């Protein structure tokens, strides 16, 4: 899993994205993880140091912040440590409370299931997978698929891709532009996604839209299959 640092040109946006991911999980997940996400988001907002990625807050103050007893606060912190969301960065000493460090990468990975609820732009920005890095924001891309339509190549998928871009350029840039045609055999079109995550998202959320665009070009096609890889 790549390291997540809320520093540099994207720092301000990344801070909001982390809080958005936590709050989205807290609303969509009614189990323990959702509750912990809500409380961690509040703790980050009120007492977290983005520079050191730590918070130094006594259990009594955390309990007051969360409107719970100190015993409950200790239990919730222990659950966060068990999930490796937080860890003890510096042990308590006389006149000093425990300093905890938040593992932002682990926290974000735990919220992954709730990203689609925020929107495809958020998923595209946050969900490219743990091995990919955030592109250098100082580099101007040579081609922006949001502004430039795909060039028709004479294929069924090429024409369908142009239709989807015309209807929703943002969606096309986030998801459709990543797909490549593998085969077209009779009534079945097979498309490849660059990763299992993208393939799963497209199957779940965009399958109907893909089929509608493809059948506008070739009504004989009744099935669009999404696979991961080439």
C-alpha cells in the first residue's frame, strides 16, 4: 500500500478527501467500522496534526469530544489500534498523555467500499489502486480526455465510446476511457479494464450504460462483458 502524505500541492484537497471518505463510511456502514470512522473524523478535525500525522489527547478529553465515558473511549481507541488505523507513537509519561499516529493509507483503504457513494470523480481520484501514485500536478497533460473526444477507429467499441463521451465527458474520462475492446463475437462484446477494481466498478455501476451505447451502434449485441487485464 502506498504511503499517503497530506503535504505538497494537493495537501488541502487530500485532507478534505480523507475526511469525506471517513464520513461517507460512517453513514453507509452501520457496524463498528462506521462508528469508528465517524469518531476518528471528529478527532482528526478537532485535534489532529497533519504535519506529524499524530494527535496527543488524553482519554478524558477524547471521551468528552465523543460524548462517551472514558471506558468507552479507551475501548474505541483499542478497536482502532486493532484495525491498525492508529498506533502508539509515544507512550505516556508523567505529565504527558499518549501520542497516537494515524496511518492514513490504512484508513483510506478501510473506507474504499464507500467511495462510489461520493461519486465517480472521487473514486477516480482516490481509487486507482495501492500501487499507483498521484500524478505530478505541476505537469500539464498532453491530452485531456475530458476536453478532447475519443477518435473513432471504425470499431464498434470506438463508436460507442464516442457516444458515451458526448453524453458525459467526466464519466468517460474517469472510467470509459480506461476500457479497451478485446473481442466482438456475434452478440457479445468483451472489454478489458486495467485492474480488477475498475472492472468490478464498471460491472456494478455502468454495465447498463455500456450496453445501451453499444446497441445504439449495433442492435445485434446483447451482452457486454468486462474482464480485468488484457
